[in-house]
C-alpha cells in the first residue's frame, strides 16, 4: 500500500511536469526561424513576469539535441542563431551563448552556484534557494568539447576552443584554445584553420 501511494504521487508529478513542459514550449520560449528543440529536452523555464519579455530565447536555426536541460529559474537563457547544444548537456541561467557556437555531448554550463553551509547540514535551504548568481557569457563561434564544464561568472571570448573534459573557472580571451582541469590557456591569438589538426590530436 505504501508503494502504491508513492507510485500514484510519482504519476501525478509526471502529469504536472508534462503540463509545465508543454506550457514552456508554447508560451515561455522565444523561438527563432527554423530552430529545433528535441522533444526529450527538459525545459525548466520560469514563466515571464508581466514586465519581462522572454526568460529563454533561442535564435534562428539553433538546435537543441535530445536529453538537454534548459533552466532559467535564476536567470535568462539567451541562445544565439545557429547554436548547437549537444546531447545530454545542461545549461542553467543566467547564460548567454553567441551565434555559431557549438557544444559537444554532456556539457555543463551554469550561472548558478549552490551555497554550502560548511556543516553536515549540506547546502543552505532558503527562500531564494541558497544560490549565488554569476552570469556566464560565451562569445560567437566557440566550440566546447564533450564533458566540459563552464562555471559561474566565466566569460569566454569569440572563436575559442575548449577541450573535452575541461573545467573552466576563469575568463578565456577571444581566439584562444584552453583545456584541462582547471582549464589553462594552450594557445592564444590562433588561426583556427592552422590549429585544427593540432588541437584534435591533443585534446579531442
């Protein structure tokens, strides 16, 4: 009987989740021309207030692949035109991604950080969710490799390459290659055409 009650509660949660997902798709996202959002994408999108426009905007011909999570509860998501978000990636606002940028699979980008109490009580529970907010800005034409993490407050300039598995904790200047945990600058002011083979051999 106990398991039955829990199962019914789980079912009600799924029904509610379906309703919120449908509402987000229909009313809470600004979609650009020919943009694509997989039906398996989880849309944790806050309903805009009366004075707000859109909490989440997705540009022209952008594509969001399967099992991606988009979360705007603590800040806007601005996804530019011709942006690609790889399978299983998680993006938690506030995050801005410039035109023509792409991510590999399972990339984590967050402008939100949970605050730990420093005790066995774990993370702080409060009315604001116990979070600190530091926006993430990703420029135009950036490539972020598979399993990379971009942490709160980071700015990545235009035309950068971030190696697979990297953890980016500090700003990366435009036209740079960075990789590692924590990510370190590998090359700067590079010409992408000349460095593609070098980068793929070492970091992908």
